[in-house]
C-alpha cells in the first residue's frame, strides 16, 4: 500500500526555525517528484516548494524563497522542508505530496501530485 506521511510541525516564535519531514512508502521513492503545499485557515491550499526525483531541481513559492529549503534523501525515502526566519503568515497546515507519474514534474500544480500526506500544523507566534 502506497503511503505518504508528513511530520515535524509545531509551535515556534517568529524568526525561529522548524524542519518538516515526509516519508513515502510503497513505491520507488526515487522516481517521483515531491512537494510541499500549505493551507492557512480560510485560505486555499498553496504551493510552497518542490523537488525533482533526483533532487537536482528545486522550486519555491516567492513567499518562501530564501527562507525555506527543500531537500530529499532517497536512501531514506524522505523529503525535508527546512523553514527558517518563520513569520506569522507561515502559519498553516503543511502537506507533503508525491508526484503522480514517475520522472515527471509540474512543480506548482497540485493536480500533478497523486499522493498526499495527512498534513502537519505549523503555528508561528508573533
């Protein structure tokens, strides 16, 4: 059974850091792009960051560029989102997602991801 699970959320003060992790199991992790999306209360889900299957290409939303870093460890079937200089507006439920097709990436489009984790809450206090 294919499964994607994110973790690492919590409460942090503005300016602080947090690292999210996401583990995918049940298929060849290293063939699929991975991404992070987030959804703040009352808002639509939005793209945060993505990484290609090899890790050679990364993509970021303008709002997090320079503060967040996406990476992956294919040996551990895990993707990470390192979040620095957090702001209250980063408060949201963060979802990891796995690409729907192997060796393919349409980084910014949620429909290109076929598997989603359950979400992990990040709260940034001012």
